[in-house]
C-alpha cells in the first residue's frame, strides 16, 4: 500500500483548518502563519502529485479505494486524471496567495466576546474550502464527489457572509445586510442546484446500482448497463443544473456578482478561481463521461447558453459601477468560454477549456487581488471614486494593468492560449458559434480598458493623492502570479502535455472525433 | 336471518352445561419484555419515592432511579438484540400481544437513549437563577398552585420541586416502548394512552410561562383524546372486519387466507368498507402522533408551550414510537392493502413535506420553527415508509435514530439561551449569538445543518437513505417533491444561522447560561451522533438493515 | 333485531360526540363529548363482539373504560389547573399561542 | 548565423524588461539602455542583411525554430522565425528608424520624469514589431500584432494624466481589437481549411509552393477578407481608420515611429505576406483595392482641413497607406511597389513627424498651425529637413516619393479595365490633394508672418532650433527621403530584391509610364498652386474660419467619428444599461419573485394556525373525513 498522496493533499489542509481554528484568541498572528505554512505544505504535496503523475500512464492514477458506506454503494475512491491533477495543482497554488492577500482582512474590528476569534475562523475556513475542493477534484466516486461538492458551500458561505471589506464598513449595518443577503443567495442557489443533483444522484444509483465513475463508464461502454434515453437525459439535466449554477452559466449566474461584490477580494478569488472551477470540472468529468448521449443531445442548447453568458457577461461588465462586480461579470463571460470549450466536443475545445480553468484562476486572482489592495486603500468599491492612481502608485497600476490585459487575454499572456484554443475548438465544429464568441474578445477589451482608464488614468483625485504603492507582502502576492501568467503564456506545454491524454480519453467516451481540414497540409 | 343465527349461537352456548374449563394462565416471556418491564417497574418505584423519600433527597433519588432504570433497560435491549431476538429468534411474545423483533428492539433502543438524554435535560437545574437558595429546574415548584399566587410563592420558598416528572417520564417511555412493538390493536391503543397521558401532564408543568404551558397541555390533551377516539373507532371497525384484534389474524383476513368464515357473518366479516374505514381511522390516529399534515396543528403550539426539555424529549421519542407503530401496522397488518393506502400516504407525505417547510419560513419563535421543521421531517420519513421495502424500513429506522438525537440536542441548546423572562425563544433575540458565544452558536449551527440535510451530517445520510428507498420503491416524484421542500426548508435553517453569525448582537440580547454536565452530555451526545452518523454511518446502517424485518 | 343497527347507533353517537367537540367551547363539555365518542366505540365493540361471537370486543370495552377513566383523571387535572389560573374553562380563551 | 534572428527580438525585449522592472534606480540611464539595445538590434539586422546579400536570391530565407508553443490534437503552433527578403526589409526599416527615433527621444523627452518607462515602451514596441514581421506562422504573428497594439496603447496614453490621451489610447486599442477579431477568425479558418497556419506549408517557401491555393475560392475569399479586416484595423484603413487621428495624443516620436513609419504599415505587410492567399481570391483583392482607394482619398481630404499639424500629417499617413493597400490589392503587379512606397514613406513621414515634433518642441508644444508661421528663420535645420520630406511626399521628381508613388499609380492603371481607370484616377487625384495639403502645412508652418501669441500663463514662446540629438535623426531621415527612392528604382533593385518572395509581374498599362508621370506632375503643380494661393498669398487667420461644408466635414473626419459615437458608443451604452436593468429585474427578479411568493404563501398558511383548539379539531376531523373518503374512493375507482 503506497503512501496515499491524494488523501494527504486533502487531509493536510483539513487538519490545518482544525488546528488554525483551535489557536487561542490571543495568537492571531500565529494562526495566520500556521495557515500559510499549511497551505504551502499542501502546495508541496500537490507539486509531488504533479511530478508523480505520468501523462502517458493509466487514465486515473494515484488511485485509492476503500469501502466507506457499502450500504449506499459508496466507496472512498480517489484518482486523478490530467484534468484533475491540473486543477488540484491550481487550487493548491492559489490558496497561499489568497491567505497572504487576506492577511489583515480578518483582524477583529469590534470587540465581540473574548471567545470571538474571527481571524482564526477566517483562515480555518479558507483551508477547509481548500480541502473540500481538492477532494472533489480527486473523487472518482459520484457520491463522494457530491458530498464535498455540497459541503464546501458551508465554509464558503461563512467566508462570504462573515467577512466583508473592512475599510468599506465600520459597523455599517447596510453593508452587513447586503453581505448576508449575498451569502444567503450564494448558499440557496447552490443548495437548490445541489439538491436537484441529489435527486439525480439517487436516480443514477437506482439505475446503475453503483456510484463508481469507472464502473459506470465501463458498464455503459460494454453495454452491460443500459440507460433509457429519457432517463439518461433527466439524470444529465439534474447533474448539469447543479454544475451550471456553480459555474455559473446564464441565467443562473446572478448570485456570483453579489457574492464576489460583497466578499473580500481574497474570498472572491476563492469563489471564482477555485470553487466555481469544480462546476466546470464536473461537467467535463461527470456529465460527459456518465451521460455521453445526453451530453450530445443537450449540446446545442448549452452552446447557446454559453454564448449568451459570454456576450451578456461582458456587456454587463461594461455597465458596472463596482470594481468587484465588474470582475464578477467578466468571470461569467469567461465561464461561458470554458463551457463552450467543454461542449464543443473537440480536442482543442476541451484542452482549451481545462487550460482556461487554470489560466482564468491565475489571471482573475491577479486582477482581483490587486483590485482588493486598491479597494483596501481607498475604502470604496466604486469605480467613480478613483482616478489618476497610476501617477500615485505606479506599481499597483502596472500590476493592475497586467491583470487587466490577462483578463482580455492578450497574446503572450496565459489566457490567450486557452481562449484561442477554445475558439478554434468551437470554430472547427460550429463556425458560427465560434465567430459570435470571438466578439467576446472585443468586449473584454472594452470593459477591462474602461476599468483601467477610469481608475488609473486621468488627473489625480484628491482622495487617492496619499495612496501608498504596493507593499512588500502585496508584491509577494502579485509578482509570482504575473510571472506565472507570462510563463504559461509563452510556454503552456507543461500543462497541455498533462491535459491532452485525459481529453483524448473523454473524447473517446463521448465517441467524438475532431473534424478534419478539407485540404491536407503537405507535411 | 343472520341475527337468528347469532341468537342460536348464544342459546347453545348458554344451554350447553358442560363445566367451564380452567382458564390456562397466559405465557409471558418476561425476559424478552424486560426492557418495558424494567421501565414500568422503575416508574412505580418513582411513585413510591414520591410517597416515602424526604423531599430534600427526592430529586437525586428520582434521577438516579430513572437513569439506572433506563440504562438497565437499554442494556437489556442490547442483550436481546445480541442474542438474536432482532433477527433469527424474532417472534411474538406475551400471547401475541407484543412482537419482539428487529424494528421493535431498534426503536426501543433509540427511545431509551432519547429517554436517558431526556432525563438529563429534565434534571438540569443550573440554568434558572436560584430561588431562595434552592436550585430549580424547568418545572413548576407546585404544578397545582396558580402561577403568581401566594401558594406558589410559598412552594418556591419552601423549595418544592415537581419531582413527579421523572416517574411520569418513565411511564411515558414505557408506553413508547410498547407502542412500536404492539402486535394487536388493543395493546396498540393502551400503549398509545399510556405514553400520551403522562406527556399531557408534563406539558402543563413549566416553571416559566405557565399559562402557555397549561394552554399547550389543554390543547394537546383535547386534541390527543379526540384523535385517540378516532383511533379507537378505527380499531373497532377493524375488529368488526376481522373479528380479531391480532395483527396476524387481521392480515390473514385481509389476504383472504382465512377460510372458515361463518356465512352468517358475511355482512361484517371481510367487509372491505369496514376494513378501509378502520384502516383510515387508525392510520389517522398515528399520523396525528407523528404530526403529519393535516393532523399537525397541535405540534407548534404544544412544542412552544411545553417546557423545553419536555418538548425535546417529546419531539424525539414520540416520533420514533409513532412511526414504529405506523410501520408495523402498514407492513404487518395491511401489506395486502398497499394499493389502497399508498396513494393516500403519497398525498399526506407531499402536503406534509411542503406544508411544514413552507409555513416554517415565516416563523419567529425558535421552538415553533423547530416544530414546523419536525413536521417537514415527518413528511420525509413518510416518504421512506411508503417505499414498502426492507430498505424502506431500515432507512426509516436510521432516519429516526439520527433525527431524535439532533432534535434533543437542538432543544437542549434552546434551553441555554436565556434572558430575564426565562428562555429567549424569539428569533430576534438570537441575533449575533455567534459573536457572544461562538461555541453554542456553532453547535446549534451543526444541528441546523443536520436538519437541513447538508452532507457530512446525520441529516444527509438519513435523507439520502429515505429518498433512495423511496426512489427504488418507484416513488421518484416523491423524491423530487422532497428535494424541493428540503430546498425550501434549507432557507429558514440558514436564516437562523445568518441571524446568529452575521447580524449585530443586540445590546439587551440574551445571555447563554453555562449548563451542568447533564445538559452538556445531552448536547455533546447530539453533536457526536450527528457527526458520526454523517461521516461513517455504515455501522448504524447495518444495524438498521438487520433490524429491517418485521415478524409476522 | 339486526345488530347492524346498533352499529349505526354507535356511528351516530360518535358523530354527535365529534360534533360536540367541534362546536362546544367549555373544556369540560368538550371533554365529555370525547368521552361520548369513546363510549360510541364501546358500543361498536360490543356489537361486533356479539356478531362475531367472541368475547374480545367486550373485554376491550372494559379496557376502554379504564383508559377513559385515566383520561378523566389527567384531563380534569389539566382543565382545572387551567381554570384556576384563568378563571375560565373556555377552550377559545386559551389561544395565546398561534400563527 | 540564422540563430541571430532570435537576438533581433531579444535585445529590445531585454531592454523593455530591464527598464520596466528596473525601478527608479535606472531613471538616470534608462534612455541610454533603451537606445543602445535598439541600436544593437539594428546592428544584428545589418549583419544578417549582409549575410543575406551574400547568398543567392533563391536561398535567402533564414528560419529559426525555437520551441513548440501550443500542441493540442492537430493544432500545432511553434515559436519559430522566418527571415526572408520581405521580413528583412521591414527589420531594417524598423530597427533603423527605430534607433533614430530612440536617439531623437533622448532629446525630446529630456524633461519628462517618466522617461525611463517611455524608453521601456519603445523597446517593447520594437520587440513586438520585429516579432510580427519575423514570425513563421500566423498565430505567432498574431502575438506580435497584438503586442504592437499594446505598445501603441501604452505610448499613445503615455501622458495618462491627460484624459484625452487615455481615451485616445483606449480607442486605438479597441478599434484594433475589431481588426484582431478578423485576424483570429482568419487563423481559425486557415486551421479548419488547411489544418495549419504556418507560412511554410501554407504560403510555400522558395522551392515548392504552398497549399494556400488548393482550397475552394469561397473559403479563400473569406480568409482574405478577414485578413483585410485585420489590416484595416492596424493600418487605419476605412472603416477602421478613426483611431489614428486621436492617436496623435501620444508623444511625437511615437507618432513618427509607430503611427507613421512602422506599425501602421503592418497591415500592408500582412496582405503582401499573404500574397498566396490573395492571389487566389480575386474578389477579395478587388475589395482591398477599393478600401485602399477610398482611404487614400479620405485621408487626403481630412488632411486638408486639419489645423493641428500632427493631425494633418496623420491624415496624410492614412492616405499614403491607402496607396500601399491599393497597390497590395493589385496583386503581383503591385506588391513590390506597395513595400517600396512603404519604405520610402517610412523615411519621409518619420522625418516630417520629427520635424513637427521639433517645431512643437520650440513652440511650447503648440500644435495649431495657425499659431505658427515664419518659423523657417528660427529653426533652419528643421525647416530644411521638413522641406525635403515635404518634397518627397508630394512626389517631387527625383525624390523618394516620386518613384514609389508613380509606380503605384502606373500599376493602378495597369490593373486594366474600368477598375484600372477608376483606381488610377483615384490615385492621381490623391496625388493632387497630397500636394495641396502638404503645401498648406509647409506654408502655414514655415512661411508667412509669425502668428504665435503668449499662451495661458502669458509667456511668449521663443522658437529655437532643437538640440542635435533631435536634429541629427531628422537629417539622416531627410537623406533617406531624398535618395531612397532613386536608389531602389535604378535598375529595379528593389523589384529584384523582393521578387523571390512576393513574385512580380509587369502589367501592361493602357497609358504609358510617361503620360502618368506627366499627369502627376501637372496635378502636383495644380494642387500646390491652389494651396499657395490660399495660404501663401493671403494671410492666415489665427482662428479658423467657418469654412465650406466640406471643410467642416473634413475637420470632423467626415463625421465618421460622430457616426461611431452615435451608433456604437451611445447604442452600446443604452444596451448595457438596459441589460443591467434586465439582469436585476428579470433574471434576478424571477428568482426573488419565487422566493417572495413562497414567503407570501407561508404567511397565508400561517393564518390557519389561529390558536383555537377547536379549529385544529376541525382540521383533524376534515382530514379524517378526507382520509376515509379517499381510501374508499381508491377502492371504488
């Protein structure tokens, strides 16, 4: 029995969470450091996983399988394919930055009871989310996945509702209600999605008699498990609904702007860069593999929704007055691209989508965290409250610009590669869809540059005149992310090599092959 | 014609002058009835204690007797189960009056554990400020005296306490132990009354808010009696239908396996109208006890008015006992009637799930809120009952086990949050509790999440088990409704969490009393069970599975 | 005469009792009506017992009486204490808890 | 030797990295680092050029493969370079003019505290532009394409505290994005059609020809049009020309380098580079020529009306690029001349801009020509160099413009048929207008009496000659403007140089070369003459007169901007605002509505719980009745 690497990757942050929560009220700083170290440890483990993972090896590697609830036919079954391992790495990578960026976000403002320990709670919750996200990336048992898919809502919910932009509200009751509204909205949307998925999960068990992904996929492949078309479609819809809420896909998106707007920047990053990825990931892993036929059946509708998300999200981003909400709508647009790539059912599309998940995670983290630093300085989320920051805090402005450029997927930065792959992947099968999606890149330029212009350029406003430039801690957060953006933009091979085989597998699951060019190149 | 036949039957009976043969003494398997007997005995002892033990030491004696008895009874149950009475040796005891089988033992075990925790919460006397140097519990000093009257003041001054609650509790438990294992309608009815009557009384003896307490008692009593009258009439009709009280016989008649029907009695014997009406009325009586819509309306008022420890115990144990009886009735007596009662139960389950969840949304009192949530849960459990499969039984058993602990724990937490007027049950008072005492708030949050059925809590495991059974039983639509109503339900549980954690504490808000180890144990047990059953439910599922078969 | 008629009688009594419960305000009277329902059941038991020619029904009738007696004890106790603290035995006055 | 290609790009890229990440400690030396690295790149280019000249025309294509960039399924994009005569031409132009302008900027930006960053951006631009012309596949070209866009964005908006500058920068980027859309769609089309978008297999290298021609004409036309769209964006061709005028907000060296000499000509490069595609798609070619023709008139007309010297020059740039695109659209008969005009234009237009910059430098950054006048005695060097550039651009015999432009006009006629006549006519007309507006600029700036007054702060501008760091580049460029054309044309040097790449064919022109030249000369004199009569004779009013309808239209860029504003900007604003509303009320409203209705239902059901035991009993009784009835019914049914 080899060392259970995957379990360790998930368990370490979980234990870390408990430990952090247990740190006595007085030792806030200790709690912070503990959390940071744990997250770094997790990163190390994830790195080991990445190294141990052999792209050309078996489909699911580092697998672990133990009986858990035989009565429900549930096994504790872990295993990663290229897609999973990439996303685990992404999660483990981002959390330290999130923690570092949120270093002071949870220092207690008001004097609650002496047992009230917001700081410990904040970091413990972040680690808890990390643990749950990681395990749901690793789970190859539908039920196991579902459990953590649902459970991660709770810590997330406390993170959103419990901690807001502090500078922005000193005992401000309105802001507090706003925040709890956002938190509740987040929870209810995802809970409804999850519960509907629960019905589908139960249905799946009734039909398939097992929760093991591989078993079901094999059984379907060799025909030993037959699903009636209508059943398969209903189950697919049940699953897809939950994932579409999480992703989020238009018109189920409205919780995201509230959540990201009200939460602190690091938490917002946690939502959009980490937690939401579970949704798109699950589409790729569960929807396509469990219900290939239904997936193909639903593709047209989903593509349309994805297109709407892309354009609609971008347009609304243009119309926002609030920096964070703007980023949120931008993310909606980007998730549109991801889903587009997944359901274009081409190699480029799916590899692109996976790559997109990673890149979007990094780029949004960069942009959102810098935005958070900006907001924490001025104490306002309104774009109109800024102007001329570039002159006062050039480094902040510069990093913000790079973040923006990444968001509009400028060639040379990571997101370009993934976005172009998604577009090509879509175009090869659905040219019109591809072209419409391409409009997204113009709109992206519009909202990011408008944001940059309104906040950073122009005459220096009095309120920002004294604004300090990025501090060392903040630079430590941003610089590596930017470096990563550039590196992956120039040399995405490390990821694509890992992802491609997994995508090939998925493609064969749905029995699709890429369309061939009409003129064969003279090789 | 038939009348004359009957007449002749009598006359022959009268004229026949052979000597009346000795009534042979009934054969009672005392060992296998020991759990019940122990509890009843202890209750009687408790009464004697009231009579003879000096007032000062009554409290301790009573608590001691109760705990010991319940523990003994529980170990007896375990012993029986261990020696296979739950599975292989399952059989009908006491001349066919009582069944000793898996479901019976499982539920008895659950009830007894709930009872022990109940005793703990009953015995809690650190929460209320001391009156005249005497520690006081949740019960009136002298239930008979008018609240606020001189006699009561005197009683308080004298340090009286209503220690009768313990024997009452024991009587109730004994009734509950019999209820799910009753194997004929008479036993069913008697057990029903035996556990109902003490509960009526217990509802009436709150120390604070006595008027509400008494009102609760009156409502509970009148409605309960009303319901049991219906039950009794139903029993009568079933008797009329089958000519017997015993489940087995009725079942046979239902299945038409009884051949020797006196043609003279064809008018009644095997008359389906009697059967159907009787079934409906008996089932209605049980639905009243489980608090299913539309027989639920007593629940909120009683839950709110009764002393919180009583509410907790009642909410947990009554549901367990009543569902046990309902299961046995439907699975043992009326399986042949499945196609008649299933549609009706479908409807009941649906309105119960939705009704409970929807009305709960606008509640402002935590106890009423929990009451409505208990209604919604009754609906979920009904979904499992309808499955009519071994899986259905075991899932219901599991759900009941999980649910009872969560409930007792939750109400125990409610007893801790107090202000000048006793327990602060109005939700607005709970605002910002998470800031004041994060631990208590967190614990309560765990219970709420369990109620909401969030994964990694027992609530989820139970819900999944029940829904899965229902789905496999072909009640997919029911699962969908259940899912929807759980979504609705989630909303108000979350509302409470929001209130506790995200809203600013009110300056004149309630304080959280530090309880004695008794209540702490109850709460801790609740949390532990909730989490264990959430994370590693397999062991208990196995228990439930083994216990999933009724003896006929 | 056909014992079935007694069944009708008992049904009638039962309904009367139930109606009484629904329409009378005084707790005592309501309770009496419930007792009436129980007795209606007794009648039914006896009749069925006669029709079936076994004694179960009659025995049950005794049980029922005992139970009824117990209920009286408990019920009156509760009602009386309510009356003493409210100086009214009207079930409608006891409506503190609602909604 | 071929491995040097990467260095071409690496040098300025390094400069950009160092300067932008270096922080304040480099402020003092920043300009030197930047300039040296630019020059270094030029030297490398020269070395490669020499090496290339050493080889026979057939194997003058250098390639360098660095690494595989993206590889997913059949989709393969490498990072590799291809340096052939065409790229070489550009490399020399870019690095050469680029280096000069670096030198110029040392003087021009002397007093700007953010000078270091300025040079960083310039280097970034060089790197991106070189990548654009050196890439060996379209996707990599795309990277350079957007890279120069970014650099231009940063440099136009360099004075970000000026809202106008920031807006102009944003506008430029956005308009370019529309073009980029075309490019990316073109690439996707290539991938779906050919399974590749690398130059080698697609366009063919010397030796074997590519597969570009094999596809159906419809597909090819589509690809070509998409490429044209891209070109329009980058090269400010109608309908995507609107950004160029505003781009003049940037520092003048930027206008000279990016918005005159190099970046804006990238579109022409793209078309000529994709010759293989265009040749197989005649319809697309026609569209190209039309776009070119329209733009050259459009730009010229706009140029006539502007009083802002830089905007006037911008208009002229637009128009000159129009010539190039027109030529490129003509196919093999035009490609070479398009590039040739591109190069000469690179010299004289850069020179003109630097001259303009020098003037502004002397006039407290005044740009309104109506406030100039008679400057020739204050800044002689500027006057001479500017004058030479002027003569070159209007095509004065013997100077660069004369050769390159004339060839294009001939080629236009040589297209044959009515199109030939129309295009040729347009080209000729353009020449006349060019003469007019350039003369206007010349006169208003350097002749007549001085018209400048004290500015807002009240101190009088003291026109003076610029420092040598600025004049020397101007002089060098002036040389280029004078002799380049002749050098290229004598013995058709340039034609032979490019032929292996672009191919070349002499179309048979309906009109002889001589007539064309003659006609050009006449029109040139006419245009210049009118300008002289208008501005040379009569004195120039300091405040612009209302002017004719056409003038007013031209001042407002023929209302094309207003059109954009009304249709796109306003429309967009309304769209977004209404969408925000929809999102809030409809999408969100539905959900909240359901929640609210459930709440309302709850409130109503709650009323049933009225506290009266008897009503509870009623519900029980009713329930029981229903239960019984239902059970009986179940059986009955």
